[in-house]
């Protein structure tokens, strides 16, 4: 799903650019001699906090505020609409030094106790919409309120503290982010604005604080102030109020309308002449929607659905889907294979005693055309990255063996989950043994 979202993102952003440009071109020229400044750059600084008031609970009971800063470049297409490419940096910090639920619950003991994440960047493309101009009778205002929304990519590297020991992620994490926000813009001079804003960044993942405690996607807030500098000549288009049109502009529009009306009347007369000349070409005797001159199947019965050549459409033959039925005996074969499956210690090599049960599973897949999902799991002994690789390798080993016995590789899915989905406690040997498994699911 995430890959599809990233593939469709450039198309959506291009559509925003084209739509904004078209909207700017279709606006009436309120003053042909007036030139507006439509490009600007800005810088800002403020407070980054790993929390948001909009939905969900945070993974840590106490979230700290840290310095954040950023810059952007903006293109104003109309007085009310612009696109902004911006980026921010800073740090996000939090710990469990107080209880959850505003002091009504106990503090968390054990596990991850604190985090500090270096936000290397959060680069986004956002649409900015001016809600309204404050004074509708002034051509240029000094104050505006606006809202923003967009999408982009964030890169960050968390540090987590567990049992008094702080460790850092081995590499940068990259996630999709969706920023939404609001703000106010004050015009200090013709080329300089003072901005106040607040944005919430919704992250497509639960990695920002290096913790999966609440099973919710992370988010963070950025409250900031900054300066915006208009580029080019002329007044800022963002502060232009098209409602306050002058009398001369209205008279000019009326004269243009009268001229267009005369042209329109002449065009209507020409169109009427063309319709008379084209009447024979548009004649449709059998009423099937295809002109006689293009109808390859004339005189089709009334109500017949035809194609572009006027011939009856042939209904396609319905496709019958075979229903897959899984019996208790089939499930017993799979259950026994799970029970008998063994690997060499710390490796993905299947031991020979597992082959007999796996052969029965392969025979099921071949004879009944079943599909199979293999899910590899480990306990929490060792590094999480190594466990993830081992679980994936073991699932792939089972798949390779089944394929070698004649099973269809396209009907077998092998996935590794590492230590992330335990079915028992990892605090004792019996629980860890249960967690080291490969699950089989027929469908």
C-alpha cells in the first residue's frame, strides 16, 4: 500500500501544479498594467514536540519540547491558493518519568524508558489556502489567516534507553508524512511578512520514538514563527483582494463582454448553417445511435445494444471461479508439519526428520491446488535485525523445499516477522521455544 501511495504521489503533485496554474490563467485581468510578485522564500524557527492533540495516545508519558527550524519556497497561483515546498529539522524527545492519563495512572516500569530522535529532515509539498482577506474593500490587506495540507518524506534516527542503556538505530528511517496546519501572516513591508504557524505531522509508521507501545502511528507538532521574503517586482499576489474591483475595470469588462457577444452571435449563425449542411450525415434510420453512413449493421431491432460500428454487442462468457474447500484432514496434515518442523540451531537448514510431514503438505498443494502462507517467527534472543533475517530465511527454506517437491511457487508466500509477534512470554525457556516457529496457513 505504501509503495502505491509513493508511486501515485508525483502524479497528484503534478495535478496540483497544473490545476493551480490553470486557475491563475483563468482569472480576469483586474488591472492589465499591474504586476504581482508570486514567488517567495521563508525561514522559521520554533518548538518541536512529539505529540498532537488530534487523536491517539503517545508511547511515552512525558514529551519534551525542543528547538526546530526550517525554510521553504512558495509559488502563489491566486490570491487564495499557493504551493509550498518546505523542510524542517530538529530533535524529538520524551520519557516515562510521570504516569499516563494526566497523573491518574501508574508510571511505566521497565522496557523503553526514554528516547531522543534526530529529525534530519521532514521535506513536504503542501497546498496553502488563504481563508479570507480581512477587509473586502481594500485592494491590499495586511493580515491573512491560512490553512495548509500536503505530503512528503521524513528522515530520522531514534535513540532509545532501555534499562539505563542508550542505543541508536543502525540506519536512518524514512517514512511518509502528512502535515496539516494553520497560521497567520502579517505584512511588515511590501516585500517582508511575519508568519506564525502550527503544523501537525502524521507519520506513516510507529518508528519516530523507537517504541511500539500503543500500536498507533506516531505524530509530532511544530509551532513556529518566521519571516517570508517576496521575490520579483510588484506587490504580493497573496495580499491582493480581487473583490475590490474598480469602476474602470468593471466598465472595461463590460465592453469586452459586448464585443464577445457580437462574436458569439456571428458564430451561432455559422453553426446553424453547418447544422443544416450536416443533417444528412447525422441521419440515423434505425435509431441505434450510429449514423447511417457509419452503420455497418443497418436496421438493427429497437433496443439492441450496439458497438461503435452499429453492430450488436456479444455478451462475454461468464468466468466460473472454482471454490476452494479445506477439510479437517487437510488442516491435520499442516498441523503435524508445523509440529515436526525443526531447523539446525541458529540456521535456516531444515533437519531431515521434517521431510516426511513437509512432503504431505507439498502433495496437498499439488493435488488440491491450495495456496499457502508461511510466517517465520523467533524469540527475542539476539539482535532484532538478525532475528528478522533468520525468520525470513527459515520461511524461504520451507518454501524452497515445497517447490522442490512439485508445489507451485506462485501459490506460496514466505514472510518473516522476527521477534515482533510472540505467542508466549520470552522470559522463560518454554515460552521462547514456542516463539521460535514457522506458521502454515492454507487458503
